[in-house]
């Protein structure tokens, strides 16, 4: 009996030492613990890659918007018209980008001889795996700037003056007859574009207008 107990203790002692020295099980356990970390890191990389791709698309939208304003100014349009062209071009491109939410900021500095158009954007893109860390979105930002030479339109001068009369009313090229009120005195601006101004002055005459 004593010999049997001694052998059992000896075997148990050797088993414990061998178990502690065996690294095969430890490697498998470490790999199992690393799997979630690796998968999570891969998910963050996918989110970052997607955010970068959407930011590049927003950058293209900003480039096209700035170019639209530059083209308008180069063709002789006013800064207001160029601004409207930039905004329209931004909406036409940025609104098609799914998962991106960005706000543009437009600015045109017109010195008379040249004009600088600046289009900047900032916002976010929807996140997927990053939500596990509490981030519902990832930030994005960018911008574009262009320089245009302002087209100089020479003034048009006439030796005489024009006039308009009637009951009063205007008939457009499409045949539409539009009556309008005419206070005394009053100016109507018929055209204001590209440095051209067309105004009509209402004058009350005896026996009519």
C-alpha cells in the first residue's frame, strides 16, 4: 500500500511538471484570444478605407464646384452667378455619394482683375465596425481652390436714349402680355447680367402713361 501511494504521488508530480512544460496548449489558447483582436483591427481598417474613399469622392465634388465657378467668372459672369454655379455643381455630385454627410463652404474673392474661388467641406461618413468603440461616424474634410482671370466687358455707350410707352404693359418674345403698376416716378430693372444693366423709367404723361 505504501509503495502504491508513493508511486501515485511520483506520477502525479511528473504529470504536473510535464503539463506545465507543455507549450502546445498555451499556443492554441493564445491564438484563440488573438482572433477577436485581429478581426476587430481588420474591421477598423475596412472602416478607415471606406471613409478615405468617400472623402476622395467629396474632394472630386469640391474640385468640380470650384472649376464651375472659375469657368463662370472666366466667361464674364458676376461673383453671384459663379457662386450659384459652384453650389449647383456641388449638389449634383455630393448628393450622389451614399453614406457621406458633408457641408460645403463657398467663398469667392474678386479683385476685379482676378478671382479666387474656395470650396471647403467638412462632415462625416457612416461607420460600421467602429461603432463597437462608440463611434457612429468618422470625420472627413477637404477643400479646393482655383484662380480665374476676370473677363473684362467694355461698357456700351449710345448717343441717344430709349423710351417705353403704353397703357403700360410689356409683351414678351413669347407673346405673353404682362401688365404692371407704375408709381410716380419709378425705375424698372429689366436686365442685370454680365455687367449689362437695362432699366426702364416710368414717366406719367398728360392724358395717360
